[in-house]
């Protein structure tokens, strides 16, 4: 525990914020800690990526009625008492503050040095209604000033930066939008350098978006991150789309013209080259009679499907558009051959656009499928693209060769499936919802239930790095949570789509996400969410049927088992075993996990109930008083509140009993009457069972009598019989070992 407390102290001292926009603590900024009682944080769950802690859950501070900023300030002051030199010059900026769906105040921060943000140092803090800090998500950089490389010059004009980027992109590239350069501290090898971060959007050779990091010292391009997620597809709409169906649309009338603008969902659908909103002199949209190829059917499908997706999130999750503030979405239909060129690309850098290409899918030979449709015809693709916007708004970046790209794609696919399930009657194909992505185009892009990569190790081994492919780890876990099944030796019981949707949505939107959240981080978020749902008796209505849904230990078990089966949660401690049994006293031991807290669980063999926790400990061994009889024992990792955060180990079967009554003997015999006696246990109310079996036969003895006394009379019969005594419970079940054997023989003589 001491090691855990020290780690938490470092986490807190390296990431705590106070009131105001920027906070700096140095040799003159440490608050006195005299008179403050020692508080030991109860660490529930801790994620580590190498030596970096990226997620902490538990009771991290005491109750307080102060503002969240002041609570964190005091935690910082108390924890920094012995760490002043490490914290000299530490600064943070508050970048956001909101109340999440579970009533927690979430404060979003980024580490800065003299006002300059540090790349990848975003951290979120959750404080509950009792003023207790419960969650720290993300990481900061310790001793940042010692890691900064000094620069000769930081004065670079925006024009110079633009020239550098244009030269890097080449002559065939058309830049139509570039963000204002932002000076940040960026990791280069083992140091942090001052670089300019610039987001550029291009229209040629095809629409895309990149983030450039340019050295403020020598003008070299330090790194380029591709940040576009657009799936080059077509989307759905209103009027008559690609299925030839009449679709109900929401539109706007102005100056006797109708436009594909959905005011309720706050989005507009239009053509993507010289962007204009699709319009018609009548409230009906279909392909122009004289058009060889028309964009309109694709816009109709796009508008229709996006309407359904936005309405679902509004009605079920109470979310208003991608940013939960009715932010405008521009849905755009691109037109052209496979490598379409766009002359204008809009403001992708603000993550408020969805692009679809009006081309048919290709078969295995690279030819267009004749009766295929563009991606506008697929509801799950519309939902997939909408989720990208949601995730961007919640803070998850999309950077090449980072796991956040994989997480983006996996979660987008999961909610594509959930939306199909929720809007099954809304599907243009009028078929059943399923786990194929984009199948309504005529060819499925991915099988989210049975993806190519189904374990985290496969993500680490990807070459080349393909985010959509790696996202299968998340979709496989989601499929198992909803539907259940067997995977990597684990049997998972499905809990349905409503619970899957609410667990994943809360993990995405309740302030856990930071820009570089990993796959394992998200698994921890989901476990934290379902434990919180169960602990606070949270309920919601089902997606279908409107019945109330509550959470229990079986839901927690399903989430843990599913994420464990794909390698995103730690396995139970290994080598769990019994080292000694003395009566009902049983010694257990197992391999230690550094910083781990363990729960010991028990159930009857063959039971279908979940094992019940009987003990918690931080050491890798324990002595327990077992119940008499045969029981299966398990071990699992638990958090500081005793909530299970790993799968159960394999069962260890223990058969243990009270010590048998002593000195069992034949005390006297008169004729055929035999008296058996033994020493009393000394415990009032003890009952004894008398057991007998034929001396010449194998097998267990059979109980023939019960008594509260320490003596028993029997009539000897012809032959040889073995007698035993044992302690029994109120139901007559044996709860001690058998005593020593007493053999009673009787040989009848006939005259």
C-alpha cells in the first residue's frame, strides 16, 4: 500500500489544479500543511502505460463542501510536502468544466510551461457531490523544465510556416484552410522542444487533414499527423434514394424553394465540390430526369439516415448534435471517380463535417458492383461518422500511429451497430440489424462481431497500422457484452444492447476520455462506469420496450470477462493455490502483482451463481476460516472500494471440516447393547452424527443417528461394523472430519 500511496502522491502532485486559469507552484507557492491530518487515498483502479500512470479511480480525497478547484488545490498542497523540487515551475490551464451524467464535476486541464501547452499532457478530474475526488484520467510530465531543449529563436512568422508546409506537401497539393500556428512543447527523443502546431486542410490530391509540428528553432518538420477520419462514401437522405423508396425528410422552405436542412437536428446536406445545399422547387427530391449520374439520391439517403441517428441520440441519450449544444453539422456529398478531387474542403479541422462519396463498392477484382449502392445507403456508416464528431468533441484526438485512432474506429463501429439495432424499422434495406458494417452498400466493409483482430496483441503487431482493422478489439468486446459467447477460453453471458449502449456512452462522454486515451484505458473506463452504475443503483429505459433496466454483479462480470478475453484488462493473479489446511483454517497463496489489491471469492461447486467475496488483502497470501464442506475458491483484483476489476482465477476446490470429536470409544457392552462415548466439544448446542458401515465393504459410512449428547447406545447385530462420530449442523449435515473408527463385532451361536 505504501508504494501505491507514493505513486498516487506523484500523480496528484503532478496534475492538480487550483482556481483560476493558470496555476504555478514553485518554491514560494507551496501551501503550509501544518495541522492537516494524514489522509490515505483509497486507490480503486490504476492504469499504467510503461512507467506512466494514465488512469486512477478511487476515493482520492476526503469529503469537502468546497469548490472542486479548492478541493484539488488542498490535495496538491498536502501531497507536495516532500516533493517541492520536483514540482518547481509546474503550471496548468483549465480547459473545461462540466457536470457529467452521473452528477460528477469534471475539470479538464492541460499542463503548460510559462503558458505554453505540453503535448499529450491533458488530464481530467472527477469530483462527486460529496466533494470527493474520484477519478484522474490522463497524464502529465514530471520535471518538465529539466527536459526542455533550449531554443535560439522562437520568432517565426505565419507566412514562413505556410511556406514550409506548402513545400512539404508538394506542388500538386491545394491548401484551402490553415489554422493559426500554436506554440507547444513537443516530445522529440528524450527532450521537449518548442514547436508550432498547425492544422491544414487540403482539397488535392483528395480531401484530407494533417497536423504539422514545426521546430521553432530550425524550421524543420518534426512530425506530421494525419487527422482525417472520413470514410470516402456516400450517405442517405430524403425523397427517393438509391433503394428507390420514398423517404420522409425534414427540410426548410425559403423563397419558394425547399432545402435539405434539418433544423431539429441542426444539419444540412449538400454537394461537396462547390458546396451548396440540395434544393428543389417542390418538397420532393429525386434524381434529375436528364441527369446521367445524379448526386441527389445520395443526398436523400444521407439526410434521411443522419436524421435517424441524431434523433436517436437526442431521444435516448438526451444529446443534442455532436457537441451536445446543437452544433451545426455539414453533411457533404462528394462526386467523382474512385480518386475524387475536391476543389473546396470546408472546415474539417473544427470536426463538424461528415463527408460521403457517391461511388459504388468494389468487388474482389476491383470492379464496381453493378447493383451496389454508395455508403449513403448504410445507416451504420452514418452513425459511424457521427460518432467520430462526438469523440472529437469529447477530446479524443485522431493521430497517425496512435491507439486513439484505433479507439476512434472501434467505438464508431460499435455505435453504428447500436444505431442499426435501435432504428431497425428505420433501415432503408428493411432487413434485420446485424454486426456487419456497411452491408447495405452491397458489400460489407467489416464484420464487427468476428473481426480480423480479436486480441490486443494483434493491434500491437499490425504492420501496416490500420485503425479500422485494429478497432475489431473494441467491437469484439462489445459484441460479447451484448450477445455473449465463447472467446479465448472464456464464456461470456450477454447483457443486451441497452446496457452496452449506456456503458459505452457514459465511458465516452462522462469525462474519462483524454486526447490520447488507449484501448486499455477505455476498458478501465467501462469497468469504472458499470461498477458505478451498480453501486449507485443507476437505471435507464431500454432502447426497445421502455422498461427500466438496473445493473448488478452479473453485468460487471460480463464487462470484465469480455474485455479480459480481448486482452484489454489484466488477468487474475496466477498460481492461486492452497498451501495448508488445519481444520477449517485454510492458507492460500498466489503470485504477487505489484501494487495489487486482491479479493478472495467462494461458491459451492456446480453453482451457477457468481462467487461471493469473503476477504480482501494486499499481501500475496491469506489464512481464511472456511465453511465446513466442499467449496470452490477464486481470486481476482479489486479496487480500493472492493469492486472487482479483473476476471476470476481458475477455481481451487477446498474440502475442510471441523476437527473430529476426540476419544471415540466403546465404553461398555451388556449382551447385544453397546455404549459408544466420546469427549464433548465444549461448545453448547453441538450435535453429533453417528455413522456406520460394514467393515468388509468399501465406501463412505452412512449416518444412522443424531444426538446432542456425547454418548450413544446401539444394538449389535451379526457381523462386523465400523462406527464413527462427527459434528453435524442443524440440518444434520456433517461439518467435521470423521472420528477414529470403532469396530463392533457380534457372532451369533446357534444351538
